[in-house]
C-alpha cells in the first residue's frame, strides 16, 4: 500500500503496468463487495471492470486526499446505482427463480466445499438480497469491507448518525431473515 | 428492556464505534439486561455470518482485460485511432517485462507489453533484410558468395539453449534465401548467431586485447568468435579495421509521426553519429537491389531479394505497417550509449527499444530492455497527508487539460500545458517538484516540436536542451521552489523568443532547399553551459537507473550545482534575404555522413562499432485478447474488529 502514490504517478505518466498492479491489488476486494451489493456475479464483474476503466480514464482527477480504494469504490458505487436504476423493478428471490429458473447468484460447482456450507452461504446471500439498497450498502461496507462508520459516511455521503442507525436496522432485518440459519449454526 | 439513550448503541458497541464514555455507560446498562444481551449476541452472529461468506474472486486475467478496455477507450476517445500513447501488445502482454535473461517473468503483472514486442516473422525478416543490406552494400566482386554466406548462416546458426528470447529466424525467413555453397563457415556473418554464441559460451567482457571494460552497455564487451578468413578474399562487412568486431542491433518502435519526421535521423545527428548507409526504408533498399539486379542480370541475386521484398510486402500487407527504416551506423560505444539513452529518455516519440544481443553478460543486462516500463512521475498527484482518510468525491471528468490557444508571440498556435502542480514546500517533496518541472519542460518541448517544421526542430531541440530545470537535491525547499518557478518562467520566455526566431528563419529559407548551417543560427548562451551527459545521468539517477547514470558519469563531467536560474541570452541572427520567388520547402536536413563527422581530435581514438538500428513506426494493432497471466495475490480486507464486551 505504501507504493500506491508511486503507482498512481506512474499510471498518469503512461505506465499501464502500474495501473494493472492497482487493479490486481483491489479487484477481488471490490468484486466481493459489489457482488453482494448488486446480487449478481455477472453484473458485478461488468461493474467492477467499468469502475476500473473509469478510474483509469479519470485518474487525473484523483487528488490523493483519500485512499485510492475509497475513490475507486465511490466510482463503483455510482455505477452500481446507475445500473440498478436501469434494471427492472426488484423481484424477490422466489419470483426471480420462477421467471428465470435459476438463482440470481449462481453458486457454481465447488466440489471441494461442504454442500451444507454452500447452501448456508446461498441462504445468507438471498437474505442479504432482500434488504433495501440503503441497508444492504451500509451492511456490506461494514461487514465485507471492514469500513469504519466514518469511512462509510464518506463513501455514501451520509451523516455518521444515519450510518449508525441504518446499520443497526439492517442487522435487525437480516437477523429476521436468517433466523433459521442462525438457529442451525447456534 | 429499559431504554438506552440510543438503541443503535448496541450495533455501535459491537463495532467498537462508541466513545469511551458511551462504552462505559453501555456496559453498565447491559449488566441487568438479558434481552439486550441476547440481542447483542444475535447481532454478533449476523456480523460473523456475513464476514464468513466465501470470498468472491475474479478470473486471473481480469486486470489485463481492464487495461485492454481502458486503453481502447483512450485511443478511440476521439472517435478515430490516433498515435498510440499507450501502445498495445498485439500478442498479449509480456506483463512485467522481460527478465534480463529474456525469460518470462516469474510473477508477471498485467499491463501493456512495454518490453519486447515479439513479431517473429517480421523481425526475422528485418534481421534477414539487414544482413542482406549490409552484405549488399559492401563492395564485393562476388555478391553471390556473400549472400551465400548469409543464407548459410541463417540456416545453420543455432541459438544456444539459454539464449534469451528474441526474434528468431523462422523457417519462412530462412527459406527466403537460396542456399549456396556449403563451404562457408556457418557462423561467419550471422550477427545474432555470433553474438549469441559468444555470449552463451560465457565470453568474459573483454575489449580488444584483453582489457576488461566496465561499460554497462557492453557493446565492446562481447567477444565474437574468431571468424575464419573469407574463402574468396571478400571483405566481411562486419569486420572492423580496429581491434574490435562487434555489432549491435537495435529495434526501436516509434510513433507514426516520429517516423514520418525522421525522428531517428535527428537523434543520430544530435549525437554526431555517422550513418554508414542510407536511411531509406527497407523497400528502397530492395528497389536498389532490383536496379542492380536489372543491371547485372544476375539471376541468383534476384530471387532472395525479391522474396525478401515479398516477405516484407507480405508482412506489410498482413499488418498494414510501413516497412521499417534501417540505419547502419558506425560510432563509438559512448556515442551508441548516448543514442540509446536518448531513445530511452524520450517518452513521447519512442515506444519500445530492444537491444540485441540479449544480455548473457551481466554488464549488459541493465540496458537490455529500454521498454517504457520506466515510469516518469506525473506532475499532478499530491502526496496525501499521513493518515488521511477523507473521501474524495467522485467528480465529473475535468475538461481536457490541453487546449490549443494562439501563441502570445504570434500566429503559431501553442497547446496549453496542463496546470502546474502546487508548490507547497510543506507537502510536496523536492523530488516531486523537480520531476514536475522536468515534466513541464518536456511537454513544452513536445508541444513546440509539433508546431515547428522538421527542418527547424533540430536546432530548436538543441536550444531547448540548454534549458535545464534541475535543481540540486540538497537545496532548501524554498530555494528549490524558487528555482523551479524561475526556470519555468525562463522556459516560457525562451520559448517565445525562439518561436519568433524560428518564424523569421522559416520565412527566409531559399527556394532551392535548406542546408543546415555549420553553426546554428539560433544560439542560446548562459552563464554555465549545461552538460547534456551529466543531465542525462542526473535524470537517470533520479529515476533509479544506475546504468544510464553511469554512462553519463563516464563522460567525466562534474555534477554541477546551480544556486540560481541561468540567465539566458538569445542571440538572433539577421534573417537571410529570401531568394526571388522563394517558397518554403519541407526538406529534411541532410544526414551527416562519415565524411561530415567532426574529427574527434581532442579525445583519444575510441574503437568504432557498427550498429544496425531498425526503426519501426508503431501501429494500433487489431484487438486481441491476450493469453494467460497470473496476477499478484489480491489483498483482502481484515475482518471487522468486534470487541468483546
């Protein structure tokens, strides 16, 4: 992380390899977050790619006042919001399954993992998808990114008090969605 | 459950976001609240459940796809292809660049192929053509045997097992030549073959009669195998009269504009390197060969050259590329180092520089690959304060930084430079300011060059070379900042003056063409004449390039200290009276030839080295998704800390 300013300067100077290192550094982290924000791996991949491309094209506007990843996530979040506005109204997971015949998030075949664990992860993701966008965003940033309240407030441009209340409400709501899962684990 | 001052305190306590006083109050309150304790455990379980979700990851070549898309967006931003500022790698990136031994990097990172740009067929054709040209242009009573040696060489030359990755003479290239007599020594004339063998066999760096030479380029460090005398007494074009017999092949890719403006010829002129053979593109050499063929009626000569031309034409037709320009030069190792250093330092016109032979000798490894991997710091990124976590709002893209505005000095439009970075001594280190100033200087140079006719760029470049913005690293911040500002104002003023001078000169050109005067008409004098080599060395040191720095230091100039900006005086020459009906003609100044090379009487006679420079105009290639790649391990955030109550 300490070489981030150098990588950015090199990228601005035309060294694409340096920007490639930044992409490698943050791609999975950003993807993991965006997947749980938008609820779709395919869409998340496209959004993350677009976010990096936008960051590359507008790198000169990055003043360095914040961490690069914070700036990058803001780009990805804006793209995600734009993407969601263009989507059809949000359906419930069951409705989506009935329409498409498949889960919004493809579990994929991971033979090395316990099937129960996969099923539980799927339940968690489905429950997370049931939250409102505002609740899901703060919850993902807190739990997936480990972001502080202050960082979340800055990323989402919200007062810290709003972040705190939304996070509490989001956890309560998700708890209600996951009662069965939590009881099995407990 | 009795009321909390704020029910969100439970989640905040879970996240460690309460103040010390709030935490103490909450813990006191929690003692007698079993429901709240149960809720706290439930919320902790929710948090842990989310944190334990399997990490989602992207495919390994994701970063390369991103760069591919981003660069495509940059190049097509105007709706039409433009000069490749960010070159593509048509064959997929070599990622982190070649390692010194030419093998693929162990842990490649995605990126544009700044390093070797492998086009085996084209390069092998170029190598074959270069060898043919050298053999053809050397006076010989029996071109057949010379050609036969070449063909025999390419057929027989074998790269050692550990030879670095480079262009190979593939079957197509080799088959273009008609094999002749098999009696010639197999490795007599093959440049790469000889050099590879010499290098692969662990030849110690020696110069001539056994002296150890420390030159980082190692041009004179590779000992060629002793070649037997030509069977027919014919001169070996690669055999020098001096104690050394080496040759260097440099493949350089430049922007199309630079290729059209004879950029490399100007580089040679500035470094006083004589061109032994013409700079005509390869196709012109083929045309010359065709003329000789027609005159002599030598059928044996026709086929390989025709096929060479066909190969080149095929390569050109296949790739749409202009055939490269081939320069055969003879210069001292220091001059060649200077040329290579200048190519390497030019981040605008030069895209890649590949030096062959590839380095088996450690001394050569530092200068093997002059790819654009050396980053020049950008001027507009401020160093963030330590610990800052403020969020940078995602703003709309700023308008294009460069815009064309009328020059204040006249009618020649000069593109505006991007705004200079702030000079705040408390935030921006000296190094960044120095590099920023040099960056601005380079931009000014490029902008002026783009507006000035080719015939005048040589002199303008020489004048601008004198405008150095370097300040000593030891200077206090205030002095350094003042020096940078002063230099910048001096640059601007000097630029105005020189533009005016050049307009006057351009208007006074004779109708018959322009001959470069013996002395430049536009001279810039200052208190302390700069030393180009020392400046190059300084610049190299600032970028952490010891080889180029050593090359500059080898010149022997002291490291100057400048406490104040130079005082520039531009001496104007009276404009020459135009000839009646004179019209400006864009005629490139004649290349210096061996006869025009200045006599180096003041320096001891240095060994001369032949070198072949193949200058290829870059082209935006077809979009190809690159192959495999293994990115660096991804960083995952630490799990959110949940303090235990």
